């Protein structure tokens, strides 16, 4: 506890999964958190949850790709706390499509959104950090698609790869001020098994991913050396580390939170040896909100 005591954090992205969990974990470690989201209800929910738990939090409704709104969010945190030490950004727009069918307007929206949010959150936060003499930490959330080619994901992969190299370049630009810029890369996250994938779980099929037909959920799981999907709490702990003084000599680095997926030999299928499979995995699945256990996703007797 108290790893972030006395610090102020601006988190772009809310809700009970990744963004909200990061915000709560930072507050639990002592930071005063301003939760920013384009969805007012999501920001309010996360803010209220943190306050109910005894943490310090405020909310802001805004779009991280809108310069005026990003600047306002930064100024609100400084007004509230007198400082800005941490920025966590995960904002952007996703469009799935083959390059053969990609709509040019959707391409522009997706490809520009993640790097634009990255630039604006980094730029305006860093300017205030410099003015205040604060050696802060800026963190951007990526995806495994930032490092690999992926079918039906050209726009998303391009956007995340752009954000990765924006962060690396910003790390070099801001090093002289002691401001660190790093990234966190999760693969497919566990909560997606009961949100976007819930219908497949209930039917017990886990058919091949419709947007990316080369693999099934079972194929994915069997490719992860640790034999499980990352959870929002795993991403939150990596973010807390990068936000804290424990990582004070780390900048321009990407932390993979993927159970070893990115660094294994490509053709190795660990699940074929361990016996892990998606049906058994889902039967044991527990719903987590803000990193807290809310019980089994599928109570005994329910599907699958």
C-alpha cells in the first residue's frame, strides 16, 4: 500500500474492467485519481466505487482525442490537487475489417484515434508536469496487435503500432525533464469471455472468431504458456509499477502482460502439452469487477 501516496493520476477510460480497475488500484495505492471517460455514466460509476472504498477520486467527462477536453481534464486535476504525476491512456476507436473491405472514413477514424489520444494526453500532461517541476509517469495501453500482423485488424494494428512508437519517441523527448513514458501490452483479456464472448460460452461452442477466422478461443488459450488469459488486475498491477517510483529508471519500455504469448516460439502450442482447454477454463471462470471477485460466471448447473 501507499506506493503512490501523495501523487495525482489522470486515467482516461473507466468502467469496471480495465480502465476502472487501473483507476481503483492507483487510488488504493494512495493516488488521488481523476477518472475521465467519454461516457459520463462510466466515469461516475468508477468514481463512486473508489470513493465508497475510501479512495480519493473525481470524475471528468471528455474525449481523449479532443484537445480542448484533454487540456481541461489536465487542468481540473491540477486545480483539485495542485499537481499531476501520472497519466494512464487507453482511448481510441476500433474498426474491424479486411484491407479489401476497409472503409476509408473508418480507417481514418481508427488509425488516427489511438495515436491522437496518445499525443494529446502526453503533450498536455507533460507540459504541466514541466511547469510544476514534476518528474511524472505517462503510460499508454497497447495490444498484441501493436507487435504483430492480424487478420481483419489492419486499422487497429496500425493505430496501436503508431501509439507504441509515439510512446517511444515521447520517452526520448521528455527524458531531459525526468518524465517517463512507457506502455503495457495485454493480449485478449479474461473478462471478454463473459462480455463479447458470452453467447459462445453459454452455447458451449466457442466457434472461431468471426472477425478473425484463423483461430478459435481454444486455439488462443492453448497458445499462452501460463495457460490463462490476463485479467484487468494484471494490467492494473503493471500500470501501478510503471506509475510508482519503483520504476524511476524505466522509460521507453513496453511491458507484455500476456502469459508469455509474445515471447514463446511461434509454433509451440503449450496447451497441447498441459491439457488446458477453453471449456474447462470457462467452467472455473469468476467474474471480476474493479479486480474484486463477484462470484462464478457460470454457477454450478448453468452452461457451459
